[in-house]
C-alpha cells in the first residue's frame, strides 16, 4: 500500500477572498470512493502539528485526509474574527 502526502495546497475563501488558505491531504494511492476525514488543529496550532503518522494511519484506514490551516494560523492568510 502506497500513501501519498500532498502538502501546501492553497485556495482563496469564496466568502471574503482571503488568500492564501493552505491545507494538506493524505490518501492511499489507487483507492476510490474514500470517505473524507477533516482534522483541524487546536485554537493556537497549525496544520504541521498534525504529525504525518496520524495522517498516514487515517489514510491506511481508508480515509481521504484533509488537514487545513485555519485562517490566521500557520501559513494561512487572514485574521481571526
């Protein structure tokens, strides 16, 4: 089983245009129709605190794992509101 990590993907908020907002994904190669598991960091954290071992374990269990930086945290733009 091969697990892929894609780190540092970015997007802009469709609500207010805040950019960049970053997230990472982790999944098992070749698997289809995976349920999505969103793992958020704590209030004062950032996405890099969710260690690769946790992401990989969840991916191995069959999830498509998404780990975002909430606006104003880590490398994401914006401010907390």
